């Protein structure tokens, strides 16, 4: 299933995308799509709904974050060897872990706002994982059984805040609007192998990132197992798993650094095979 939340900010309704790519309203079946709807049992029950009996949604409504009530937004850094190289950093021996603030979550096509004082805001297309069953000290073999589904994430980052201002990466990762997620939550059964997904991102129509999850240093199963040794993963938690090369800070010209960062009016479009696409216009800071 491809599950969504659609409608105006704060008033989203649950829905699903049918086999013809049309949006169907699920609000007669569910009040919302939150952690309690992500268990295997709940999703199996939902899969039995007669889709053709659900109301069609007309027009082109806004998509919101596909899961309500997210409690943790955990991220993995430097998870592609070629991205670590463009960042001038060694390949990590263990996953690099940081968090993105829940307040940065937003819909897949909502504008991305440059933070006040931003000089080096950047893009990162990533595979996101949504937890469906509590995970504590799980093995790699069992890890994927704790997944409800997968989502497309743009891990927007302010590099000066992240790297040059001291402390942890977190303050460059959780600025308002820096967590576009969606458009859909694609259930686990539709993604039999999360290590065989193509990713891409364009800036103003120019391809900047093109990669595959098969080149991850740490697999999705490894990441879930690893994180579960340190923190209890709960239904609705989102893990974003790292980006392939092609981010703005890593751009070179004639072998020399020539970074490109986001500015007002830029448009990012990005996608992952089977998980849909996003489009964000970059706007100036506004209180």
C-alpha cells in the first residue's frame, strides 16, 4: 500500500494511492495515520479494505508528512563511501548518528525556508524508514520485521551551522522546514529489498545527485539493529539513512572546491524508485 496524509496543514486526512495512482479517502476507516496504525496487524487489516469503494479525492490537495505523531527523527551521516570522500571525511567504522528536530518535519512539496543567517544551506536525498514495531536490541536478521514502510526524505542541512559552529551536527539539521517527508509511506511488502533503490535529486532542473541504496556502507537492517542497542525504536519513528554524493558542499570545478548552496527561488525535485517524488521551492526566512 501507498499511504498518505493529505489536506491543509494541521487538518490532514488519511488516504491511500490506488493501483491507478489516484488518491482515495481513508477517513471513514481511520481517523489518522499514526503509530497505532503501523503494526503488522493494523496494516494487514487495512489491506483488506475494498479500495474501489473508498471515495476518490478530486483536485490536487497538499500532501502532509505521511505519518502523524512522530516522536523521533533519527539520521545517519556519511553512509555512502563516495559522499564521505566528497565531504573530505574518512569512511566511518560505525554508523554516524544524529537527530533532526521533530519541528522540522513537513510535507514533501512544502517550501523550504532558509534559516536566519544561513550561508550554506544544502540538499540531501535519502531513504527514510518508518518503524512499525518496537525495536530493542534486535538482530540484523530480525531488523526489517520491525519496519512498517519506507519514505522519501530530503535531509536539508545548513553546513555552517552543522560543521563550523562547534558542537554536534544537530543544529544544522533541524531548522524549520528542513525535514520534507513523503509523499507516501510505502508499506514493507512493496519494498522487498531496500538495498536496491535508485535515488536522485535535481536543482533547478540540473541533476545533482544520482545513486543507489546498494552502495550504502551500513544497510537498513544494520542501521536498525545498531540503533536499537542504544535507544528504543518505537512505532512512527523515522530513520533517514544517509545520502549519495552530489551535495552542494562537495561540488568541485577543475578539481578545486566550488560549492553551491541554496538560495531564494531555487527549486529542488527529488525521488526514489517506487517511493514517489518531492518538489520544494526555496524561500527566504520569515518569522
